[in-house]
C-alpha cells in the first residue's frame, strides 16, 4: 500500500460495482438474499490554514472532498459478517500537489459456537495523509505525510458461569510511510482479558499482554481495573498497570506504571458528558523512540432540538520522547453542529484548532480548520 494506493482505489471501485449490481434495482433497495447494503455519500468543503502541520511552511487552502462509503452486513443465528469500504478524494483550490485523499476498508466476522463461547475476527486497512483525531496527532512526526495502516485482531471469548468472562487475543499492526526518512514498523500482541461481575453495580477487570515490535523493542503489561455504576446513567472506569519495556538495543527501560480513569454521565435524555485521564508509554511508529505521556480528554454531546445536535471536544496532552529528551504539549479543541433535514439528508458545520508546543522549536505549529459537510444515506 505504501507509495502506491492505486490498487486500493481499483479494489474499492470494484467492490462498490459488484455490490450495487447485486440489487438489480434502484439504490434504495438494499436487500439481496439476506445481505443488507447501505451507501453513504458526503461532500465536504474545508478551509485549512496549515495544510502541512508546520511552523515555517504553512499553506492555507480550501479543499473540496467527495467520499463514498458502502457497507454490507449478513447476519445469521450465530454468525455475523460485516464489510465496510470508503473512498475519499479531495482537490485543493490552490495547492493541487498536496494530497488529501483517504481510503479504507473494514471487515468483521463473529461466530458463536454456543451461548458461552465464540470467536471474533477483524481486519482494517487504510491510507491517509493527515491524523483523524487529537490522539493520532499527539506524539507524531509533524508535516503532512502518507500513512498506510493495517490492523488484524482475533479474539476468543469464553464465559465461565454467570460472572466470569475470559478473552484470549492476538493482534497484528503495521504502519508504513512513503517518506524514506520515516521508519515504518509492525507489531504483534498476544494476551488475555478478563472481567468479573462482582455485583450489578461493580465489574472487575484484568489484562495481561505481550507486545513485540519489528524494531526489536517489546513491552509486557499487566493491568487491573473496575467499572462502578453510581446511578443507571453515571459510571466510572478505572485501571492501573505495570509495564516492562525492553529496548531495541537489548537493554531494559525498567518498569513504568500507567493509569486510566474515565467518567460517563448521561445527564438527561439529550445530554452526555465524558471525561478521561490516561497515562502511557508507547513506541512512536515514525522513530521508534519511547514516548512517555499523559492526556486529558473531555466531550460534551447535546441534542439541542429534535434534529439539531451539537458536540464539543477538548484535549490536552504532555509527553516526552525519552531517548532524545524532546517534550511535546498538544492542546486541541473541536466543535460541531449537525442537522438532519430528513431520513436521507443531513448537514454539519465544524471547527477544529490544535496547538503543538515542543522543546524542539522546529516541531511547533498551530492549525485551524473550518468545514461544511452535506451527507446523503440511501
């Protein structure tokens, strides 16, 4: 996929053509022999004051992007299979040489052998040129770049009695970049997750996993946690873990402790508030450096009227690339308002701002985007 996503475009175009041909009727008839089909199209106009995520090479432009998403779902008594593919092509009014396209495909298969055990397989692959969230933007090498991502996950669930659930997991992840100066990587993870329903209000959790990277680094992590319902609409999640990081050179970075605390509060039928604090250590895909960080995320969702919805997200994170002694601080704000015109048509306006402040001055930048989107679901 790296450097040549043309095959991906042809695959997605063929996928859409085949599924549409199965209906033999108008695009609104999305059922064929038990297969549920859905098509979604979007047209987005975006003003971006820093296409390159750069301090010195800012480029302002307006991007017109047309995207199409096709999903197919087949559901049986014990098996479910879903496939979802999307293609988005953008054109910049001024800088036509800067790519703004993205393509991805997601697949999921689940099979329940009985009421107490089953297997789930997922696969995700995509190509993009900019981060899709503040979490992706935090701790990355700046400037716009083409990134190819692949993810495969397999899990086996076993329920033991009424209270205990155990899940064995295997995961493979790959990140590739077109720029030769950036280091791509892949990793394999194996582990086990567990949860125990202590009561109707309390669930205890534990996790143990081992991650091995293609760079030679590895991490062993053990975590314990809980979920506590205060009311039916308010609950807290908390967990703590100990990780041992082995560096590519063969040495050890010692033990590190991480925490995750989150709160979800459904204030009323129209309002949801989410807060999360987390700490972690991870190897940066582009450089292989260990990135020790903490972050706070807050989100407010509000249905203002029957068809009018609003969303506000705030992000703040601090992290250090330990081997090169560079510290990054990222502040992000995102807000959007959407309106449903009818069952098929909707529109939204959004604004996003991010500010990266780094001890390595070259990495500093600010970026603002404003978007207007129209969406149609057949």
